[in-house]
C-alpha cells in the first residue's frame, strides 16, 4: 500500500473510532467490541510504516537504527490494543481505569523501548550547564504532566480505594512521565540532525496523547463503563506515529559535512507551555471553588508566574541577540569585518559539497612588503592599509563569492562556480582594484600583492585547495609587482624543494658550504682598487654553486639570515685582516659587506660587530655595511642600531639606491654614508631620465659618497665619470673574485 494510502486509512480509522465513540456515548448503538477494531487496524498499518522506514536505503545508519528500535514498539502497542480489546469483550463490567494485564505488559514494554530508542539518539554536543538546563526544562514538563495525571486520574483511583487500580494508575503514570521526559529531552537537545524534526514532533504528540488520554476516562465512565478514551487515543497515536515514519522516509535527508548548524532559538517554549497549562488548570480548579480572598491569591500566583515567564523570555531573547553578536565576532575579523578563517572554511566546504557538479576556485592574496609598512610607518597605518585592501577586494567580487581575511596580510576569495578562465578574470579585477596606492595617514602606499589561484571542483578537499593556492601565491611572489598565478603540480615540487632548501641552508651555514667572492670597487677614471664588496655564494652539494638571489630571500623569510650574516661578516673581516697583513698599504681600504634589514633589528647587532672588529684588529672605518634599500628598514629600531654602528666608526651604505619606494624617507630617517646607484640607472641608455645625475646631486648635497654599480661598458664608465661619479663597480673592471684572485689583482696593481 502506498504511503499516502496508508496515512489516509489511518486517519479514516481514527475518524471512525471517534464517530463510533461519540455515537455510543450519546446512545449505545454499536456493540462496543466493534469500537476497538480501528485500534487493531491502525496498529497493523503502523507496523508496516515503521518497517518501511527502518529499511529505507536513503537514510543514514543512525536514523535507520532509531526506526529499527521503534519497530518493536509498534508491534508491542499493536498487541497491547488487541489484548485490551479482547479483555473488554470478555469482561462483563469494566470499572475504573481497567487496564488489561496484556495491555499493561505490552504497553509497558513498548514505552520502555521507546524511551530507550529516544535516549539512544545521538545528541549534539552539550556543555554541562546546557545539560543541567535541559534536565530542568524536561523536569518542568514532566511535573506539569504529573499534575494533570494526578488531577484527572490518580486521585480518583486513590479515592475509590481500589488498590490494584491505584497501582496500575501509578505504574502507567510513571511510565508515561518517563516517556514525556525522553521526548522533552529529545526536543530540547535537538539531536544532531539524524531524525527529521517534524517526525520527532509527531512522535512527541503521540506520546502526549498516550499520557493524557487515560486521564479522560473519568469523563466517559459515568456515561458507559465500556467506553474508554483509548478507543480513540490508540488509533490517533498510530496515525501520528505512522505519519512520523512516512515523513522521515520522505525527508530529503543528506547529512551535510562541515556546516555548522545555524544558531537557533537559545531556548525552548516547551517548559513555558507546561507552566501555562498548569496555571490554566489551577485557575479552572481553584477559582470557581474558592472564597474571594483565596481567589485573589490564586490570581496573584498565576499573574506572578506569568510575569516571571515574560521576564525570563525577554532575558532569553536578549541572550540570543548577544549570542548572535558573539557568533558574528567568532566568524568575522574585527579589523576588516570580513569573514575570518572559520567562516571561510565553512563557505568553501559548502561550495565544494553543494549538490551538482561545479568548479570552485580559491584565490589567495598576500600583500608584499606589508611587514615593512607596519614596521616603518607603525601599526595604525598598517591597519588602515589592510582595511582599504579589504574594502577594495570586497567591492570587486561577485555577490556569490566570499572574501575572507586569513590573518596578517593574507586574504582569500572563494570563487564559487568559477572555472580557470573566470578565476583569471576575477584575479584581473582584483589586480585592477589594488592598482591605485592607498592613502593612509598622509602616506601614499603603493600596494603590491601576489595572488595564487587553485582551481577545484565539487568534492575536492578544501584544505588541499587552500594549500595549492598558497603554493601558487609563493610562486607569484617571485614575479615583480602584483601578479597572479594558477597552481600547477610542478609548483608543489618547487614548494617542497623550498622547505627542503631551508633545512639544507641551516647546515650550509654551520658547515663549510658558504664562501665569499670579492668584487673590486674602483676609482674613476684610473680604475685604482679602492675597496671591495663581499658577495656570498653557496657551494650546494647537489645543485652546484648557487647565487645569493636563490637563497637570500629564503633566509630572510625563515630568519636564517641572522646566522648567515654573522658568518659573512666574520669571513669578510677575517679576509680583510689577511689582505692587510699580506699587502699592507695596497690592501683594499674599505670592505663592503651586505647585511639585511632584519639584522639591524637584532638587539646587540652593533655590539657583535664591534667585538668582531676588535677580535681581528680591523679599524671600524674600513668596513661599510650595505643595506638593501628595496627592503625598507624599520626606522625606529634600526636607526638606533645604525647610529650605534656609526658612532663605532663603521660606515653604512644604501644598496641598489633608486629601485625601492621609500628612498627619500630612508635618507631622511637613517644615518647613511654611502649611496650605491642601482645598475638599472648605471646601464640606462643615454637620453633617458638622468636618475644617475640626480642621485649624484643628492649625494653631494647630503655629503654622501656615491658609487655606481653594474658598470659593464666603457661608454657607461665614461658617461658616469662625466656626470661626476668617482667610484664604480662592475664587470667592466672585474667580476666577483676569489680571495686568491683578488690577492693576485692587488699584487699586479702593486707591481704596475
Ligand atoms: P648587490 O649587493 O647589489 O651586489 C651586486 C650584485 O651585482 C652582485 O650580484 C654582483 O655579482 C652583480 N654585479 C656586479 N657587477 C655587475 C655588472 O657589471 N653587471 C651586472 N649585471 N651585475 C653585476 P650577486 O653576487 O649575485 O649578489 C646579488 C645580491 O645578493 C647582492 O646585490 C646583494 O643584495 C645580495 N647579497 C650578496 N651577498 C650577500 C650577503 O653576503 N649577504 C646579504 N644579506 N646579501 C647578499
Ligand atoms: Mg651590495
Ligand atoms: Mg646593489
């Protein structure tokens, strides 16, 4: 029989039972055994319904288990009805509650099983406090039901003095109350989505009918002792329970992964309904029968509970609002108000598990040099920059996409339904949106960002996708300026290599794999060697000789730059002392050593340099520390270090001058002795904007020495000399040389 038919039939049976009972109550027409037939029919239908649901393949196992537990409940209540009907037919004069031993046994077992099934349901996680409140609420409901049971049933049994009736009544009431407790607990704890809530409510209603039904017996007994509320209550319960089973079977039940249940009302109305019911009962019982002064007390008591309830509910609503706000705080970043990592994962999971086949791209955006902005200009300016970036990203995406801040200067966008082409377009829009500089606190900050895109599909693993976007983002960082790259599998290898390389570099610094080359710095135009720059190399056991560009950035990111610089400084100072011993006057007057802005932030850096110079007996003015200017220096922390170094007598140079974005700020804030003109300007064709000339004028005006780097041709050397440069460095004069080659060079110049 179809689901619909079985439900219609169950409803019809209930209707027939009600009609039969009403007719017989008015005038006994139908033989009363007939009145029990709908119960028997209804129970058969119910058994079939439960059987179907317990075996429905579309339901997850915990759900089917619940209905498997309920199946014997249906069978037992069915048997109970048959036993009762049989007993009615065979008993001449049923009085009081008259529960047949058969029904008592079967129904008792059924209720115990039902309670077991309800309590076995997996619940959502509850804290201790929540559990306590649930028990309190369930007890409130139970107490209310007990009051009704007492008023309508138990007290009659007590009054009649019929001991067995009393026990039966008490036993039934206790069982019914236990069932009420189980149902209340289920409703209050909202089991984690394994049973259709509608179905649960219907079962709850059925249990309520079962608990309240027998209490109506005293109304029927005087009319005809053969009339029992069960005649209607049982088919009604079967109808409700069958409906619940059908509902469960039809529910589109797909367990959703990763999605947190939306926060619902933080309280249940159930206990308040119970309180209202008891108040109603109190009014109906006490008002008509009491003296006026007692009536006042009764009315006041009811009014008091009403006031307390209203007070409670408003407090709960307030709490709910507070929880929502906390929820927002827990899922949003407080600075930019963008969704945070948690909400991002939720959204990504949702996009990846949504029904149907679709593309989902993840774009990870990381600002380049943000740390330096933060360090140089302060956190307030850094915050303003982040807020501006958040707003721009948010404005350039589609409504169905999510921009989130993962933390620091890392943003991420979930591009729902975007294939690689669409993701590319989105990345272009982001690059466009970030093009204009941000005005923050009077500073004009250019934004450079690296965007890594991972292209995914329904069913992909969210964290893997994010990892891929991260790898692609790192690859994009290698491209100058703002750029985006899609993840490709070979990048993963590169990423793994990178991590590996970091570990190897550690060993290289401790072992003897690093060495220094020295490039002469010469005077113009006579090319006399006036100094040298120490340049580090890595003799890698498998990759061969590695240039600094392929490991210095890694060292800076990982902090390995600090021990690396210490190694370089010691080797360079030692070499200078060796040259001085060997060549005396002809040794380079000054040795330039590259250090990182990160070194300047190390407390005690200046002191360690002083100790080193002391150890090798090298006068401080023979060492120049070069700071790469493309990496801005934290003005506050570093300028103390720089000032300390200069007061020692050590000189400081700004390397690659003219390529960074805060050249002038740096000049202004940091004590400097030397500018090194970047090779881009040295090698610029004649007729281009004369940066070389301007830098020289600037150096002259500030009393700094200017050195032109990267001189490769005679032409360039001549032009620089004409502009006024007196020091230069480049392949034209010499490649970076080993200490021995450099020594030879010194000997030949000496000889010349
Ligand atoms: P830099 O300090 O500007 O060093 C000059 C770079 O230009 C060197 O590259 C040098 O070999 C190269 N060069 C010299 N003459 C010419 C030329 O005529 N034409 C061209 N195209 N290039 C020329 P190298 O040794 O590969 O170093 C690259 C960068 O790595 C350095 O730039 C410096 O920023 C960094 N670096 C090198 N050694 C160290 C070190 O010991 N510590 C730190 N922190 N950084 C270092
Ligand atoms: Mg340098
Ligand atoms: Mg340079």
